[in-house]
C-alpha cells in the first residue's frame, strides 16, 4: 500500500523542525555572545541608572538579568536536544512507513510530543500518525470462483 501522504507530512514536519532547531541554536548563540559583551553590560547599567535606582538595586538588576539569560540558555539547549531527537524519530518513521505502518505511527506520535504538540510540525506528525493507524491495506478478494452446472449444482 502506498503511503505517500504520511511520507509527505513527515518530510514537511522534518523540514519545519530543522528550521526551528536551527533558529533556536542561532538565538542561543546570540544570547551567549550578548551575555559576554561588555557594551551590553554597560548599556544595561545605564538603563538602570536612568530609572533612578540605587547602586545596590542596579547591581542586583544586572545580576538578575545575567542569571535569567543563563537560565534561558540552559533550557534552550534542552529544547534543541528534544528537537534533534524528534527529527531523528520522524526520519526513521518516514523510512519505515511502508514496511511497518504501526511502528511508524508510534514513532510519529513520540516525535510529535517531543517537537511540541501545538507546533505546526507536531500537528503534521500527529496527522501522519493517525493516517498510519486508520488506513488499512486493501484485502484481496479471496472468494473462489465456483463452477456450476446447468441445474445450478456446484461442480467439484
């Protein structure tokens, strides 16, 4: 049975996941460079000085911003790892879809959860998984042709 629809949806989902993971990596690298930039630190301090805060509050605010950026960076790399695993599972599912549709459907569901159920790529993977489970191969007509004589009796 041809499963072109499932393959197409999974390939589109893989492309969207690769784009999302790539953008996330670039964002994380950019935030890392931003944290290490002394000009950014100076601008942040100048922003706090303009708001009329005390020196202790400004130091506390700058430390808070640095800690927040480090936390977001740590969580971001976890999302990158989950995205890469989802990409691998979706590719394996796309390869296996013709030979074992149930296995491919399970892989698509796991990849959907890892890539985010409410994301476009997650929705596409969920649709592909449902199609894997719902579409059944056509069964050939197994009725044997029965020969009958002129009176309607079966000839063996």
